[in-house]
């Protein structure tokens, strides 16, 4: 979160024009968006696109472990990065025994596999939802931010959906409503309910 804030602050300092956010606005929006709270204290639609997009990407990382916030969650990101590092080290040192740890706690490989599975389904779901919204006629900026905002339970997006979702058509609203359910239930729960095996006796 701090890194995203610092990059956004640097961009705002070097960006020209009266539409750049103040330190107070930038601080508030960084915490609000990265934690997927979704509150706003001003019109961010007039900000430089690079700042708004950077904050939106921060929402994909999402809130901390155990919180009710949306996004992939920081603990999953940490496990994936550490697991990737472990695999790289195994290639360099094939005979070494490297345990996967987060802090001082060891993480089982089954947990890492489950996290990678979640991430894969998350990306696939995002792409499918994005294509569905694009088919409805929404531009790429608005569609990408709308799907990201709904899947991460964020709220505000960019472009047409920077203030609200009233301007988009009913099909897009239906797709985004499904994206909100998918994100709120963290994908696996909803997908399990939708499988025939779940309802089989």
C-alpha cells in the first residue's frame, strides 16, 4: 500500500494541471481503494489516468489476511511469490531442501497449490467477465475497471463507471452483479454451488 501511495504521489507531483489530487485526497483514496473500502472524498475521474489506474491495480492485491475486504488478498500474493522463489532456487540448487515460509511459519505445498489454483480461476473469471462486458458495448477502460471493481468488491471504477453504474445497459449490470457475488464469496464457494456434483445425492 505504501509503495502504491509513493508512486502515485510522485506521479501527481510531476503531472501538470489543476486536476492532480492533493496529498489528503491521495492518502485517503489509496487506503480506501487498496483496502477495497470504496469510499471517496472527491471526483477522481479528473485525475491523471496513471494515478487512477495504479490505485485500481492496488485493489487487485486487496485487503489483508482475515479481513472482509475483496481482492486476491495480500497473503495469497506473498505465498505465490515465495513459492515462485522456492521453485527458482530448486532449479539453481536441485539437491537443496527449501521450505516455503511466510515469516517464521512454514506453509505446506498443498496450501501453495490451492492458492495458485485460486489465482488461476480468478484470472480466467476476470477475462471471461471482461469479454462479456466488452461485448455489451462498453469501452475497454470502463469495462476493465468495472469488472475489477465488482470482482474485488471495490465500488468506483474508471471512465463511464467512475461515479456510478447507471449509464451501462442491463446485460452489463447482470454480468457485474455476478462478478460481485463471485468476488464476495471468493470464487470457489460460488463455483462449487453451481456444479452439478454439489446437488447430486
